[in-house]
C-alpha cells in the first residue's frame, strides 16, 4: 500500500501524523505551549498509533519529533496531579502509608504497555528514530533512551530532573542509561538531576547518534525542520535495506541488550515493588516537590527563584534578562531576599519563548547553575 492510501488512526490534536518518505511514518508531539508534556489522553493515542504502525506492512520505520521549542518536557504535572490527588494506600510496618498492591500494579501495567507515552519501554519490532530540537526532559529523555537512533540539534538540552521533583525516572530510563554510559555517569545524571547539552549527551553519555548544528537564534520551525530532515535522511537510508533483515537484526539487538538480565525492565519493576518506592509515591516529599514545581515564579531584580510554597527540592526556572530574552537555570534554591521591595515577579506562563543560554549569560549570572 502506498503512503497516500494509508488510513491512519484517528488521534487528537496533540499528535500530528505524516509520511515524509516512502515506508516512513513521522509522529510529532503537538502541545507546544505545554512543551509537549505528556497527558493520559496523549499516551493512549500514541499507544494506538504504535500498535497500528507495528501491524502496517508498508511502514518500516518511525520518526518521533516535537513541535515548538521542546521535544518533550516529560509528564504534564498539572494533568497528573489532577488525577492523583489521592492514592490507595496500605500501612507499612513503620506505620507510614505506602502504595497499595493495586497502585503498584497500575504502574507495572503502564511499563508493560510501553512505559512513558507508550514509548520509553516499548519493544517495537521496527526501528524508531528520535528527532530532538530543544528541551528534552524526564519522560522525554527516557523515550530517546529507548530509541534505536537519536538525532539532536546542538541547541538541545537533555536531562532527568526527577529527583528534584521528588519522583523517580521509573519508566525504563534507569537501566537503559546505565547500559549506555555505565554506572558512574548514569549516577551523575540521575542523582544530581542536572541537564546536559546535546553535545555532552553525544560525546560523554552515548545518548545521541548524530548532532545537527542549529544556532540558538534559529527559529523553532527552521531548527526542527533541519533535525527532521536529518532523521528522514537516516530513515530513507534504512528503507534501502531489506525490511526482513532489518527486523531480524533489530530483534537480535534487543536480545543482546537483554542478554544479561533476560529483561531490561525487570529491575524497573522490582524497584516499583520495593517498600522504598511505595513509601515515596504517597509520602510528604513527593507532594512538596511537585507543588513547588507548580508554584514557581520568577524574580527579575536578583535572578533567584521563589515559590508560593517553600520547596525542599531545587527546581528548574528561568530568569528574564530583557523583554525578549530569558535564561534557564536549575538547582537554584529559595532565597529570602528575593521577596524584598521592588521585586517584579513573572508567572511561568508569561515568559517569552526565546531563551538565551549563551556563555555571556552564564558569566553574568554565576550564582545560577545555568544550562
């Protein structure tokens, strides 16, 4: 069947499905205002698309991309918190509440279904290529760790900041990252929660196959188009090979990856079943971390982050430099003097889309851990 005759599954506006080349499907996350963060409805649609893609013989490879200034910023915390205000709990031996067996079973079922967005732990028979331009955080990073190849722009920023939110990268990212770069480097990325550049992800962590040089001043549309085209070029090269050979070779790669444990996600499931994990997900710290992230506001005069609630965790923010420029920073703790007279606060939703991560900005604000 030709691409023009394909009957694609019906999905919400949060996804865009295209066929940029023969035998190639592209799925673009389309929630740019929310940095393509994941909702339950979006995840359901992605799972449906993947199930269809796996069974469609005319499609041999899929490209994952994101519209706007992010590939994917992770879980939509507002959506998640609205549906997880209360959790089914049972008492732990210490007297503290912990997740019930039913709650843990839901998390394990999500992992078996494909993980975050139906992608981070999916065992696709066909090759998956990620095309990353901009922000790639949390579940977005777990997703690219499960892709067969990753193309990223040089201006992209990649990270696993879950520890700063009081949660865990539980959807398959931890074992995959450890296999890619070793225990110590994986520990640095996961335990500090600090973001890295795409170049560092390529050179030091083995997370990126190909870098596409995109200037920070390049528009979102042109930047993503350059990365998309690089991914399409790779996909087309792939389709020049025997599809049967590609399928069998990918199967062999997955078996080789799993040969040590028999199942790369077994450790993730075991961690979900542990008392520590079950205590964490209904404990005080997770609520403080996530509520602190929701309540972030910005201080113009001193360049330090403040919150509506005092967080116990460092949180990601941004600092307005001019009406058109701002800088991202991470791990900048709450400061009492940020509320002094004359301070102007900028709600997160009103920040401009143009973010400056230049070395000049880093020198100007050394008190913030810029990326």
